[in-house]
C-alpha cells in the first residue's frame, strides 16, 4: 500500500486550515492527525475522534 494522507482542505472549517498530513502506516497517520486536531482545532482525543479521523484517511 502507498502512503496514506489526511487533508484538512477536504473538510472546510472556519479556520480555513490547509494542513495535509501523510504517513506510511495508518497508526502513525492517525496519531499525527489526532495531535493536529487537538492542538489546532480544539478537539479532545477520544475513541470517537479517532474513529472519525480514520474514516477520512485516503491512499495516494
């Protein structure tokens, strides 16, 4: 499988965030995406957040 990524531009918000995150493994990508969601977007790390972010992962 190729690199996986999440791109905030695919999910517009009031912040107009343009961050894109990529990684070779789903775990690594999900951990980075959670850190970003918490630090930048004010979310709380939870199983629900991780589940929603995991559904947003795309393959390159």
